C-alpha cells in the first residue's frame, strides 16, 4: 500500500473542487498582476545600443523586426550553472531556452518579437545554438552596456562593491544573472516597460507547470533545487538518447 | 502620439518594486497550490483502459514506460476531425521540448486523443513534434474523465448563441460545432506504485494555462494578451501564420 492517502472517486472530487476554487482565485490574481504590469509607466530609452546578429550589426529598434513589442531574454553565457569550456551556455538558461522555439511563431503572430541576448562573441552563440538545435534569434551584446543597464550583468567594480539585482541591493553580485526585459516601440521611440529576474523567469517555462501537476511535484532537493537540470542532450537516459 | 503614461526610471522603479512584492506573493501562492495538489488523495484506477500506440496496444500502466509518474495531455482530436485543435496544437508546440526534462523527473508526458492512431501520427508529422501520441478511441478513458461530451449534455450549449471563436476552431478542425465541442481538452496525472495505477490530478479550461507558455510571455509585454472582445482568435497552427 502506498504511504500516500488513498480515497474514493467521491473523496477525491470533493478535495479537488476545494482546490479548484483556490486555483481559480490564483488565476484571477495572475490576470490582475498582468494588468498591473501593463499599467507601469513606460520609460523612454535614449541610449543607442548595438548588437551583433546573424544579419549584421543591429540597433535595438531593429531587433523589434517590424513588430511593436520586444522581449529580450538575458541568457547567461560563459558563466552560469554547470558551465565549462565544452558547455558554455548556462544549464538553467538552456532549460528556459528549450521553451522558446515553440512559442515564437505564436508570439510573432501576435505582434511580439522574442530575442535572446548574451555577452559573448556571436560565433560562440551560434555554435552552441547549433548543438542544441535552437532556431530562435540570439544576438551578441558584447561591447554594449545593454545587459548591464538592464540589470542582468555586473561590472568588476559592482562585483566588488555590490549592486542591485532583482530590484534589491545585493552585496555579492555575480558577473551575470538571468532575466528578461520588455520594450515597446511607438512613434519611433523605444520605451522600457518591464524586467523580471530570478524566479520571475520560472513563469516563462512550461516544464514547472507540468511538474506542479505531477503527483510528486518538482521533487527537488531543497538545498540544491536545480541539481536535476541538464542540457537537453545531457540527460543520461536511454529515452533521452532515443529522441 | 503615445497615450500610455511615460515616467522616469525612478518612477518606474518605485512602481516595479510594489509589483515585485505582489509577484513574489503570487509565486509563493503557486508553490502552496502545487503542494495542495500533491496532498489530494490518490484514487486507484480500476478499469482496464486500452490505448493504440506506435508500439502496439498498451494498458494505462504500460504508458508509464518504466517511470513512476504519467501526465496525459488530452488533445482535442476526435474521430471526425480532419486536423487537430489549433489551441491544443499551440500547447503541444511548447510541450514537445519538455518531454526530455520531465523524463529526468521520472515523469512520462504524452498526448492522447480519440481519433485513430494513423490520423494522429500523420498530423504529428506535419507539425514536427517529437512527442508520443496514443489513441484512446477504443476505450472510455476520455468519457470517464469528462473530456467526451454527449449530444444531450451539449444541447444547452448548442441551442444557445455559439461564440464565433468556437465556430472558427470547428472550421479549423474540419468538423462542425457539435463535432468540435464533443471533445474536451484536459490534463490528467497518474502515479504507479506496486503495480497499481492511481489518478492524482485532473484539470481543464484555464487550469491548462500554465501549459500555454506564450500567455506567460504575453502577460509580460506592454499590450498583454490583447485578445479581449475579439471575434476571431489570433491563435493559428505554427505553420499557418502568414509572414508577419
């Protein structure tokens, strides 16, 4: 017999209905926060940022690619979780990025461009994307202040003296952190509308939504929740190889 | 001219800080609900459901494929459909890359629909999804979970005013409104212990939204989902969007 509480269909249904009420309330609260995000003031961007892309050097306006809204994922590269010379892309960011190619046609179809950005030479990003089988646009912000200005990379001085990450003062910042920033283009002016970091990024990933529905949930070691994450070609199971 | 409120970096930061507190609260609440899901009683599945799969006919226990947890996405693709539901298709676009990560959590994720297996696999080829898909057409699986509706159950809905979006989706699946809505979308979760399969969780409707990763992203853009009051739904199959 399992150690878990067992029930009849009726017992389960009554507990499930109670949970459903809480889930609905949660969904409504999610809608409310989405509305709140849209109500944040827009901050005009005056600085010019340049990026190396597979179609040559581009400005931030050009990254919009003809659409009015732009999401930029700040992908940690050359530094991060389980990174070495052979595996330069952060394992956590690689996990996040596994979700991008599936959503991009839908976002593009709805007026939103999604791009990833890293501080690394473009060739290195392209080589890693080829290995991972990714097709989403990934640009190099090497040499630009972009990632620093949007709070996902830190100068040597900031690493020494502390800086703000996820809107809080942090004494010991790492050279790079994960995050996503949102921009809108209107009448030729770019405005910064939103940025999110840390667990804010988790909301962009479908996998946790599924694990949260599975019987044992995320089933992680609380001291090291990310211990199970691997790049999708690194899981050592027969099934992973089969695909 | 811009109608939206323009602010300085400081003004934005002050409001962003307040929003962050609420976002953190919501994240903690998500964790709490996930814990409550795991606390639901497990219900033994007594019935012997059979599924047509690429590797022959299988039982529900066999669908676990050697793992202890099973997640079934109930993809709306009835025997009368000529193509899969566009919304379920958009969900599957984001499901397929997760399969390998979920396996690493001892969890098998697959799609199940009532259409014959060959039809499902042909559509999967078109969409290019690396995910297992099984046909439950020969069993009561969907019916028992509430994802197959009878004509009588649907009568009040069909007698009322049909939302244009439902007609749009019915057209997109090559069926009519009654045929389209006879199928329902859903997600069900199971665990296998000592040879017994237990049903642990079932969800549908907006409970499936966490599987729609594009909504989470749109919820962080300046215009949001931007779909309220629209007669036609903006969603298409991923190979059906025009050059935009």
